[in-house]
C-alpha cells in the first residue's frame, strides 16, 4: 500500500468494532472507531476518512440515516455491514448511498477484499500531496520536501510524518500516535514516539528551518507553527 488509507468503523457493538479495527490495522490501515451515528458524522467532518465501514443496526440514528447524511456531504465510499440479508434490506442500504453491502457473519478476508476494491475504485480521487507551511509530502512517490530542500526519511519516519500532516494543528497523544503509526500500543513506558520525533526534527530542521513539530508538555505533539 502506498501511504496509509484512513478508515472509520462505525458500530455500537464495541467488541465487533474492536475486532474489525484490529484486523484492518494489521493490514496497514489507519483506523478510527465511532460507536454511534452522531459521533460518526462528527468524526467524518474532522478526520475525512477514505472509507467508512458502517453498521446498520444502531440505536438513536441507524446506519441508513448516517449513510444518507454522509452521502449528502460528499462521495466518501461506504461499506454497509448488517445482520439483515433480505433483498429489501440490501436495496434500502444501497439506495441510502452505500457503495457495497456485506452480511454478518462474514469472513475478515471477504471484508478486506471489499475494502481494497472500494479504495481502488475511489483511489484517483484521493489526495496524494499533503502540505503544511513549507513542508510537502507526496504519498505516491514518498518524497518529502522542506521548502526547496529534499528530505530523506525512513519508512517509519515517513509514516509518522504522514500521520502528523493528516492531523495538522491537532494535539496528538503519544498513545494515539503509537496506535496509528505502529499499529499497536507499545505500552506507557515506550519512548518510540519521542525517539522518532527527534529523528524527524533533526532532518526537517537541518537547514536551519523553524520547528514545526511542537511538544505539548505532558500530552504529546502537534504539527503547527509557533
């Protein structure tokens, strides 16, 4: 995979949502979880995922209504997941704007195949270039520039910078960064984030440029200008 596609999993069953999330993280995706429709719509606007995996049966606002609202705001692909398998249910889901439909219980191989197909289909519309201040990052060529200067990064440094640039000005905790970039939590004692932030800073500031990765004392880091 070039870059890391971001997926929002929406399911009120936290166990199921967690299992789907772990399966997708293992495949290299960035994954966020929402447990109700209102949270899902808020995260859609804040995080702009590349794909939404949406359960139909949720209290208060069901998946059909959530899908209609997502579709009213844009073209983000939606994979609807449900225990209902009648023709009428499938038609209702697809008519609400879903791009694909999978019935529980499903194999995770099938789910991942459908995810890959939807991301391929929407791929040309996805943004390949990320920019913040004088920093540029190309997800396709994996090139990074600071002003006119090319910056050579390792795979993990590139993934860390990608995550920061996809979340500019946001304060990101060490735990959240570990989970998103390394795919699992190293534990509270891990200093992996601090070490790699140090690597990035040295490379991004080697030409005397001002610092863009700021330390938020007691919390984590944020990509922002002073």
